[in-house]
C-alpha cells in the first residue's frame, strides 16, 4: 500500500478501487513515477498492475539484459521490466488479437516499441493452431482451450513451442516470466532441457492443471529441477494449486 502512494499519481483512487472501497472510472490512465502511462480499462487491469508494480511478484533485476514475457497480455509486465531493467530488451509473447492491439498501443504510448518485440503466437508443445475463448471475464483470463468449441465463441491463433519462440535470442536469457493460463504444463514439460537451461531464471505462474490431464504441480517442479533449477514457491503459497514458482540456476 505504501508503495502505491510512493509510486503512482492517483494512489488514493487506485487503492480504494483495488480494495473494493469505491469504484474507479474506467477507462483511465494511471501514471507511474517513472513516467510510464498505463491504460486501465477494467478491474483486471488494475489488479494486474497491483501484482506486478506494487507486490512485485516477478523477479526483475536491474542487471537483466534479455527478458521473455510469455503471456504478455496488454503489456504491464513488459513496461515494468523495461523500467526495472533499463538496458533490457524484451520479447513479449501474446496471441489474442485484440489484446495484441492494446499491447502495441501501450508500447507506443510509452515509447517502448524499439525495446519490446511482440510475437503474436500462443505457446504449445509443437507448432499448431489453437482456439481461445472470445467471452471471458477479463483480458487476463483467456486460456488455450483443450476441447473444440462453437466457432462463433472462439478465435483461432497460431502457436509455436518455446524453443522456436526464443530461437533468435542470445544463448543466455536472464528471465522468463510466464503466465499462460494453464498451458504452462504442456509448454514447459515439453521444452527440452537444453532450451530451459538458456534461462538464468524462470518465474512461472502455475494454475490448476487442465481437466483430464496427467499434469501435476509436483511433476512440473521435478522437470524444472532436472533442468538444473532450484525451485521455490512464492511466499505464502507452499501448497496451493495456484501461485508462482521462482526458479533459478
């Protein structure tokens, strides 16, 4: 809460809206002390800003030079990473078409288009085409669907494996931040160890495994440990099916 008052121009309105004490007129723009201007269209945007900028759930370090933002959404983490690591270049991976439009606008508004490259693809175990739902509570909650759905309620997007997505990046990548709404199991468990070892750190938000799958949180942790990472759960979430794993070589 104190960080909100130190770092944003509208701290009272942001805090009251986040806590549910009052509503905040949306769409609006909130300005960070760094000069970043963040477009808030819905409560999910405010919640995401709170987690990234104020709770700082992702471990961006000033020395980072190469960062991958998988599940970039409308760009709040990419903006945050560009501020926290001022010499960094960011590869942002975001598949949903209308979200990509918002993301690119946000990059332009903050003069970050030269530092953040947008890859408009989903991540999967192998190259393919996947479907994502059109109607969800917020832009942050658009998973890749495991089953076929009515074509009128989904959008089809191309997908690539993680190794292909980062193929053109330097051999060593400082940070992979991943929040891909349940696809983290398929993607990471099918990523070869040699690709995973290119990342010095991985911060992955894990969700409840897809229904009917054999994926488990324990299996994901084991895979990352076999790749050479020390894995710890985000503070306060040691047994939850939902949380963030902090992985470092």
